C-alpha cells in the first residue's frame, strides 16, 4: 500500500485524507520533520499560501521537504500548494509562474467542468491562482477553456482547483499512480 503524506499545518487536510482513503491509500499527516520518513508521495493542500509557507518554516519542515522534493519524491500541490511549488514560492521547484488570487475575490469562486487528460471532471475553484506561464519541461494535464488548471513537471503535479472537494477521484488516482511509479524509483 502507498503512504501519502499531507502537509497538515493549515487548509484542506482532512478532505485530501478522505479522498486518499477512498482510493485505498494510507495517509500520514505531516506536522513536523519526524513525520517525513518513508512516504511515497506528498500533498501540499489548498488553504492560504502565505500562512502555510510561514507555518512550514516555523515547523522546521521547509528544508526537509525541499530535500525530499529535490530527490524526486512525488509531490502534488493543490491551489495554495501549487503556489508553494511555483516560481517564487516556498519550494520554487516547478517552472511555472503562478499568480495568486488572479480571478478576483471570493465571489468569483466557482465550480466548473474542465478537462483532465481525456476526461471531463468537476473542478472546484476557491480564490484560485492562475498559471500565467508554464516552462518548457512542463506538461499541461488540465484545462478549463484556454486556462491551464493542471500541470506536471516530472514528479511534480500542480492543480489550481480542488479535486478533494468534489466526489470525483480522477486526480487523486492519477497522483497515486505517480506515487507508485516514483516509489519504485525512489527506493530502487
Ligand atoms: N487564495 C489562496 C492563496 O493565495 C489560495 C486559495 C486556495 O488554496 N483555495 O493562498
């Protein structure tokens, strides 16, 4: 069974845990460096990116998580988590310019149907960031109209929407496949 860590300092931690459990994965809530061993993947949840970034630093998690991501641990950032992965963010490991609150105030939060790989799935946006530019090594996995809403670069996945807030498990399953694949390489 794969074990997925969820950075558990602020934001949609429980919702990701429920979606992972529904897919049969084992979940570890990561709150301190002691929680970071033997994970097959890591989720940076949605929430408030400045708060999560600050708490990550205060918890002494910034350096250990950066090291794991640099070593190739599969990581998925949703919304605020995506901001932390993008250029200028806490980890800055995904070559993408991700602009915070790009669609305006809370009133413009919405549920829409967009494409993730070859499926149309529900997408929940809450004060979503916008992927303004994606680097040449990235692969676009999800779009809503012209907008890029899911992006992958190697073992890094970013979504500007919240798959864990809908009942559709497509993206969670996709990340679990990345984690299984990564685990084979990571521990080889
Ligand atoms: N607006 C939040 C931020 O900039 C992200 C919102 C979310 O994660 N749903 O941190």
